[in-house]
C-alpha cells in the first residue's frame, strides 16, 4: 500500500482491535522435565540440551556453532566453564558461557565422532547428521550417512530432535480443544529457563541480558564488562544450570571432606598440645624430685 500510494487509516483500524498480551502464557520446563528430555536415546540430545540450558542460546545459533567457537576455561587447574562465541562471523555475534557439565558432554560427543572415524577439526560443526555406525565394519560405501562425510545438523534439525524427544518421553500430548499452545515451547522454553535460573541465582539482570544477546538499550553504548567480570557473575548460576546431580553431590562431598580435614588438623593440634603438656609436667616433676625446684606451698598457691 505504501509503494502504491494507497492510504490506509491504521489509527482508526487499531482503535477497533482488542488489546493483545505482550507475552506468551507458556512456562519454562522444570529441572525434572529437562532431565527427562536429556534421557532420550540419541547421542546428540544430551550435549544439545546441556548447551542450550547453560548458554541460553536461540535454536538458530546452531547454524553457526563450530567446534572452535567453544573454549574451555580453567581456574587453578580446574575446569570451571567454557566460553562460547555465538553467531560467529555475523554482526550479531556475542559471548556467553556454558557450564563445565555442558562442555564435557560436547567433548564426549566429539570424541565419539573421532573414534568412529570422522576427522574432527576446529572447523567442524558441533552438531552433525547421524551415520551408519556399521558401515566402516561392512565397508559398505553405498549406505546413507557416512561418518567421514559429516553434514551440519541445522537449527531446524535440532528443533526436530528436541520435538521427537518431547513426544517420546511423554512430555508432549495432543492439545485439548480450544488450546493453541503447549505448556512450554520446544526450544525457546530452554532460553526462559536460563534467564530465570540466572536471575534467581543472583546474576545481575543486565549481565543476563548480555549473556543472552539481548539489547540493553542505551547501556549497549556504555556498559562494557570484560569477559572475566561476566564469567565471575555467571559462575553464581552454574549449580542452577547444571542438569545432573553428580556435580552438586561432588561439591557437597568435597565440602564435607574439607570439614573433616579441618577437624582432623584441629585434633592433631590438640593432641600435640596435650603431648607437650605431659612432657612439661614430667620434666617439671623431675626437677622437683631432684631438689632443683621446690614445690609451691599452700600459701604460695593462694598468692
């Protein structure tokens, strides 16, 4: 209409429209539901879910994510997280982080591909198509999906993978009559989970927006935290973004071990002081017995 110079009275039209909600009424999945999705029997589902939950990336980011865009971060010799370059090579690129759990799942997936015969390089796509795992054994070159000829799993493929997991794990059912939405969205719900967990864990809201690639308005031009500051803030939410209880249990065990070690050290110190006290008393008694030292009288004791 604009190109044809046709005037449309939008002001009058919009006055007659009902006010629409500015947000969807779907929710974020629970931790139990996320764990159930990750149990779907496809090797790719766990690294996909762990990555999306711990980074908050959009499903479209998988179209750009290569192995070189994920960099592990260590502190004092321990893996604490990994840096992720999102939408690399585009004007919309930004930096976020993933948990150590998610990084390990990605590494397990990449190592499995190497063991099967794929030549994994820094330029390899993080997610790829499936292949015939018996082709190398049978030496059948006419099969579809060779490990040596990887094809990127696009964002649409990732979404279909998660959808299959939802239906197979009983988390999706046919909608009731009159309903248009499921309780939580296939992919975007994981992004909502990320934002909710981060803010509840105490990560600064403006840092959460930066980690999600959102615009922060005028702050875009002025707020410039460095990667170290963002990581320190992100680490507040690592436990909340960890799917497997193993890490949390490990932290509790390490904490208990530290407490036990501290108690053992205190006990050793007490035993050492008691030993020195006994040695002093024995030496002092020897001096008294030899006559070199006279014991206190009752009056001297009172004084």
